[in-house]
C-alpha cells in the first residue's frame, strides 16, 4: 500500500518562509511524478508544483518565483520550499504521487493526509 506523509506546515507571517516535506512508503514502482497540491476552505484542490522523474518541474502561475519543488527519487521524497508567503497561500497542502502506465493509458494518483499552512500576522 502506498502511503504519503507530509510535514512542515505551520503558522507563519506574511513574507515568511516554510519548507514542506513528503515521504512515500510502500512504493514498488517508479513514480511518474511527485509534487504538491493545495486546497483552501470552499475552494477546489489546485496544483502547486510537481516534478517528473526526469527532473522537469511545473508550477502554478501564482507561485512561480516564490516556491521551489525538489525531489529525491532514491528516497521517494519531495520537498516544497516556500518563500515570500502571502495570506492567499493559506491552505492544506497535499503531497501527490502519480503513476502513469503508458501502455494502458492509465493514471494512478496517491495522496497524503495534508499539512496546514497558515499565513497570517
């Protein structure tokens, strides 16, 4: 069973920084991508940043230049370094692992339980 565990969420002031970490266990395959999504109350879950196995990163426009995603493939870990945090960044941040079976045209997604990030003075 694939399990993801996030950590690092906290209460920070606007302009502050946080580093989120996620470790995946029970992985018996090479994940296609790992990354982060977030969900604020009353809003849909949205992509924040992801990274593929070959090191290509994708970022939401709202976080470009402020957030950096990194990944340790050998350890099945993914990180999110957040800086210049804004109140609108407040959300539950979820770690995501995606497995794509290309020959079947099938995608599998796994999610962590989430870690709360609150940006407030």
